[in-house]
C-alpha cells in the first residue's frame, strides 16, 4: 500500500501531525506499536494533562535548556495560544492555573487524547495498532517501512514521532533512535531528564516530604558552576525532588555537586550581615526560635544544627562567630553530592536524541534524507516541567505537516 505520509508513533506529536496532513486529502497511515494510542499522554500531568503553558514566548524560549534556539521557529509558528485555540475549537475548554500551567477544564487527559483521535478519524487517518516499526529503507524518494508482522508499507514521507526513552512501558523505549540511525542520523546519548536525584549524604532523609518555596539551586561540575535555577524544592527519602530539581536534572550528572540557598534571594554576604545584626538584637532568644523567623521549618533547622554540631537551643547572643558563619554557609550554600539521577523508568522526559544539527529547524525535515521528518521528544529536546514538552511535540509536528502540505502545493 502506498501512502503520502507514514507517521510512526501515536503520541501527541504523531497524532497531531497525522490529522493535519490527512485534512489535505492526503493518504496518511499511523503505525503504533501499542494496542492503543497516547499511553504516555494519558499519564501526563498526573492524568490531567498539562498540555501547554500560558507564558509569553520570551519565557517559553528559556524553558528548553540550550536547545531553545532550535525550537524558536516551531514555537512561534504554532504557539501556546494556537494550541489552546485548537482544543477550544474542538470543544475542549481549558483552564489556566495561577502558575501558568494549562490543563483541559475537565482535568482529564482522556479529553486531550480523544480530541486528537477524533480529528484523525474525521480526516480519515488510517491506523495500524500493534505495529512495531523495525526498519525503514529508502530507495530514491520512496520509503519502505517494515513492521514486526513482516508487513511492508510504502510512502513518500516519513515522520518519526516515536518519543524518547523515559517510561519505556508506555512504548517509547528508544526504538525510534535505531530507525533514525539506520537512515544515517546521529543520536546524542539519551539521558533521563525531569527526574529527581539521590544524594550521598542521607542525614536529610528524615525531612522526606518537606518542601520549600523558591529556593535557589546551583549545579557544580568538577568545581565549575554549570547553572542556577530558582523554584520549589521537595526532600524525598533518598534525595531531592520538586520543580527546581526536575528542571535542573538535564544539567546534573552522577557525582556532581549541587548547593542550595534556602534563604534565597539573600546571598551568603547579605544573610551573614542579617544574622550578625539580628542575632544580637534577639540575643536572649534560642537559636531555633530565631531561625523560625526566617520561615525555616523547625525540623529542617534541627537537622542543619545537628550537622554542624550546634545546639539549637543556644541563646543567640552566645553563638560564636565561627558557628554563625558555618550556619549561614549551610543555609545559603548547603552542599549535596549527587549519587544518581532517577532512571528512565521515573524520568518524565529524555535529554538527548536525534542530533539537531541534522534537522532543519524550519521544517523538521532531515538534512540527510529528503522526505524524512522528526517530531516530538525523539529529537534532542527536553523542556521544563509545566506543559513545555507537549507544546514542543505539537509545535514540531505542526512544522512537519506544514512542510509536507507545502510540497504537495508546489
Ligand atoms: C509521567 C509523565 C508525566 C508527564 N507530564 C507532562 C505534562 O503534564 N506536560 C508536558 O508537557 N509533558 C509531560 N510529560 C512529557 C510528555 O508526555 C512527552 O514529552 C510527550 O508525550 C512526548 O510526545 P511524543 O509524541 O513525542 O512521544 P510519546 O508520547 O512518547 O509517543 C511516542 C509513541 O510512539 C510509539 N512508538 C515508539 N517506538 C515505536 C516503533 N518503533 N513503532 C511504532 N510505534 C512506536 C510509542 O508506543 C508511543 O505511543 C510527561 C511524561 C511522563 C512520563
């Protein structure tokens, strides 16, 4: 059977591209290895699907690490407002949280998936489930796609939308990278992103469940500063989590160090002068009471004091200078050594993937093979937590579809 386009992978990227192309009366086949579409999409946002973010483009372009530039054209061509409008027009009202995260009003990810499937159905996209694509070959301009049942399909265009490697049980286990490699593409080593971390020092594990708002986290690699992020933090049984850790995880490697400023936006110097001034002012107060004035939870202060061998009940006036400095240091530059990142089974995204150098950012077409396209997380892109990954899947899919549509018009 000969198709105009074969899309591989029925996640948000594949579904979105397929319906757009098929709406031009072009023959489109969608091959999905699972028995159903959108397994990961259904899990997204804890089953509520945070499908985009309401921030402006300046904000958006800061949310994809060093790969934002590659995504600029895609995000500007199909932006978050167009994304919200697409679902609204399809009958799905949306809801913007104060944080800017956008969800379907029903808070049900099924609604987003059903809308994508309905659009595919109305446009006559042909689906073949339980079809694991094992190989793609190309002769001249014709692609041959082979699936696990030894079935062969022919097509003028291919969109690889097979996702990354995280949550492999959802079907995205990295097999798309092998397909792309066979077609001459370079793969940047995939690494778990949007994941929590385990730390070597477990003295903080008693704080599991405790969260902090707007702390600053700095990542250090071999004593060199890599990056700093500000957001909320959560202590876990074996380490750290929360948006600040998830977003920074793309920059963190095993054995790196991170430091946390629990007094952010105060710097060490500012905090030190604050302590110097106010410890004498509240000289008759116990240190633990003084620390609570800084909105630091009691259990946390106790652990910090214990780690520095400071009596939390010492009167502020009696705290020696060296101990004060050590305390301020621990509160503004609290060090943790990374034991490991959460694996692919718990990472919400994949850093790495199809090398962006070999993909045209205006069309998502391969620079190596005409007619071959990539959309979504299979590319070497990973966004922050907050709706940026699904938006990137739609925006890159949009460019693929536009490019294929434009070729037909010519
Ligand atoms: C728990 C969790 C929560 C998340 N929450 C959010 C959120 O709220 N907001 C957000 O923006 N992002 C979120 N993400 C990330 C987001 O879900 C992904 O970035 C997005 O699904 C990527 O879309 P995709 O279409 O590129 O790939 P996927 O959704 O991974 O879809 C790829 C599809 O391709 C199929 N496939 C793979 N290989 C083959 C093959 N060889 N042959 C045939 N089919 C194949 C897979 O079975 C799969 O169905 C979350 C991720 C996880 C794991």
